[in-house]
C-alpha cells in the first residue's frame, strides 16, 4: 500500500507530527453490481494533528453512498458499515505502519 501525505517530510518532522496526534488512516469503500458487492480499502493516508480525518474520507463515503447499495444482500450492509467507519475517521493503522517501519532493515 502507498502512504499518501508524507511526501517531503523528514523523519524528524514525521515523528514530531505523530507526537502531536497525527495518525495513519485507511478508509473503506463499497461498490455493488447487482449480486456482487466489493468492499475495499484505500491507500494509507497520513492525517496531521490539525487535519480532520473525516473530511479526508468523504470521497470514499460518497462513492459508497452512490454505488454501494445496489448489491443484494451485502450491498446495504457493507455500505452502512463503510459509511459509519469513514464518518468516524476511518480505521487507524498507525501502530501497524510504525511496526512495519521499525521491522525494515536500515
């Protein structure tokens, strides 16, 4: 997965942002085609402490609201799950990202 939003940041700047409350977030989206429903995750987004994670995920929420409902039976179920998740700021994956960074050899 690609991390969006860390371009141009040094390691010190990134650590400073993380200590001030920044986080790494993944949003979900849902697409339905009659009897098939696909629930997927976005790339990882770096959300700075002064940014709203709910606003960043609005495009995924709107996509799901428009094309997620139409699959039977999982379309409405997944769409509601995705909208709730994204409106609550997405899934925080900061721990997993930091563990991944720390496990890579220098």
